[in-house]
C-alpha cells in the first residue's frame, strides 16, 4: 500500500521466513504474556505496562534491550506492577525459543510496522498474538479472535484482551494452532518461486 500511495507502483509482498537458530515447536501453554522486542518507543511496551496495571492477575516477561529499558523498568515500579513483570534483557536464540514455547500469548503492538517479524515467531510457536488495530503489517496475520486478539491502542482495551487470553487456555490454544497454520506457507521456496516467476 505504501508503494502504491507514494510511488504509484503495485507490489506483491514476499514474506521472509523465520531466521535460523530459533526452535519454535509448540510447547505447553504457560501463564505469562511474552514481549520480545527492541525496547524503544515504536514497540509500545509502555502501553503493555499500562494495561497490566488494569489486569492484576496477568504476568509478563519482557525480553530485549534498547534505549527505553530503564524508563520501562521505572514505569513498572511506578505503576506498582514490578512484581508481575520480569525484565530479562538480551536473550539467546535458545532462551528466546524457550520463552516463546512456554508463553500463554505474545504481546506485539508496534506503531504501523511494515511486517512484524515477532508476529511470525509467535505464530510459529502456536502462541496467539495480542495486538492493536493500528499495528500495520501485523494485521495481515493476526485476525481478531482467530489467530489472536486485536483491540484499540488503549490500556483498558488491551487489559481486557490479556485477561481473556490468560483466563481461557483452551481458547489460547485454538488461536495459537490457527496462527501456526496461517503462516505455514511462509518459506524461502515460496519467495524464490515468486522471484523466479517475475524474473522468468
């Protein structure tokens, strides 16, 4: 849509598959919401923290580093939720895989992101994604109540989604399985075939 709007060109998106190093076979559904991102303003981790304040039964694990790390830790303390939010910093591929495989769901709600690689990682691990209706390319994969929960970018609305997904493991599993199926055709073979077709 951006090519069309700014350059008058039609384009076909070719979605890059998961990078090597991650092992995202689905595991048992845990009791925490995972956020694995660069910790900067565009990823809106602060919005997750605000939502957690309104969802007192929900726990979160926040992985990643970035310029907002210290501010986010202070925000969690200020909101009185530091005992329910674990900041684990940079994680290896092995640890990232474990965190995905054991989460109840993944929060991924950037501002109008082009692709949203974290979405693909979450769905590959059969974890539903909690996102917002202005997250951009994420919404090509996350359909409300099908592969995750989509809501307005408001703390109260996100809090409701978090509460729903933590309260109903069976529904989380259903959406997780649907998400895994939705991205099953994102492969390098498909990318190569599409490029060869255009170039042929």
